[in-house]
């Protein structure tokens, strides 16, 4: 579990927070600002959706980090057949 947490923090810093002032934040600061967010999770046959609180003070930062991570995942997925 600790390895998974380390990889999550490292990836969040390297990709999600690149160029932001929070890029050099401590693990606990990142956890408080981006990971400890109240949300409702809904699930159907095709999707899992997160309904985040509209009053989150760091919503813009969360969205930027999420969009960057999603883009990196899509790019990695499109390159995977060429690498394999």
C-alpha cells in the first residue's frame, strides 16, 4: 500500500501539478488539498462518476491536475500497442 501511495504522490506532482506552485508541496498538503474531498460516487453499468462538492476551495487546481492526468493516461494508452 505504501508503494501505491508513493507512486500516486509522485505522479500527481510530476504530471498533475507540473508548473503549479503546489508542485513542491509536502505529501500531507497534497493529500489535504486534492485527495480529501467530499464526493458522492455513482455507478452504472458503464461508468463510475464522482460528484464533487461545489464549495471546494481548490476546485480549479483539482480540475487542472485531473485533466492533465487523464490526458497522460490517454496518450499512454495510445502508445501502448507500439511499445508492446
